[in-house]
């Protein structure tokens, strides 16, 4: 049995659905293109260095802070690179796209009375840009950025902080994310259902992992979620 075949959910045991944004609801192609191509190009132009040198410098700094809140912070990167990162994002915001069947899934959750919570590491400036572009904000009862809590989702202390402002029963909560490190953190906290997104970037190959049940498309989570069932 494949990971996607094991993706079915017992919706009678789920009250809340927590969803990541980048790579989960939204195509990670935008972020990968932005950070791996667009920012290095603009940085090279600003510093008068080659594109290869710019990419090497950015990758070095990225590796040094990966998994921290600064890694997700647009203000940090603006200070570090001397560029207006939020403005640069707007230059390529036409690449922001919602994954297939996401809206269908969110509407089906609402029809079944499940609370929908967007839980993202995205900086508030990036969150505002993407919600404005996709119009997804109205599909959530709550939207939480880790920057408001002072810790990234990878941190084991993130979830108690979230629970303090938004009480939930982790055993009756489904959490969907594309980051294995974040999913591990959620598993440690006791989430009852976890699903990994296997193709966060539509332009990249599917990921192979056997640690969590996985989905490629949100259509895989729709069976059994119809408003008339149960």
C-alpha cells in the first residue's frame, strides 16, 4: 500500500484542520523561483557580482539560519541583502498559484462544520501578498503566522504557544504540511492525523518519503468529507 493510498481520514474523529500555506495550499514554485532565481539576480545587479557568486552567498546565509524564524522573515532578508524583499516578491506575484482542489477541500470542510486554521511560517508581508492574490483568507476561521508567536513551527514550543491563544485538541486535529521537520514537531505534540504534501512544487518531481501518509492532490482527502455524510 502506498502512502497516498493510506491518506484516508476518519472525519468523525476530526474537529479541526490545520493547514500550512507555502507548498501545501499554494504551489511552492513561486517561492523556489523567487529565492533561487529572482532574488539572486536582483542581488547580483545591486552588488555588481556574477549571478553564480550571488547564489553562493545567498545559499551560504540561508543554510546558516534555516529552520529559524529569521529564515522566514522578509525584514531580516531585506536588512541582510540591502533589498526590499517584499517589493521584489510583488515583481513576480503572477507566479503565485493555488494547488488543485484546495478550494474544494476548504469548502467541504466548512460544509462538515470543521474548523479551518491556516498555520504558516510565512512573514506577515508575504502572507498579505498571497492572501490578496489568491483570495483564500475567507476560507479560514483563523489565520496564524508563527512570527506572531515568536517561534517557527519546527520548534516543539510552538504548539503550546498556539494552543494558549487558540485552544484545540491535537488528538482530534488534522495537520497538513509539506515540511517533514514541521510534521515531526506536530507528531511529538500529539496530533491525531498528519499528512505530508508530496509535490509542493508543481514543476519539481514528487518527493519520496515513508515517514508520514502523503498526498499529491487535495482531492485525495475529499472522500468521506461530503456535507451529507455523517
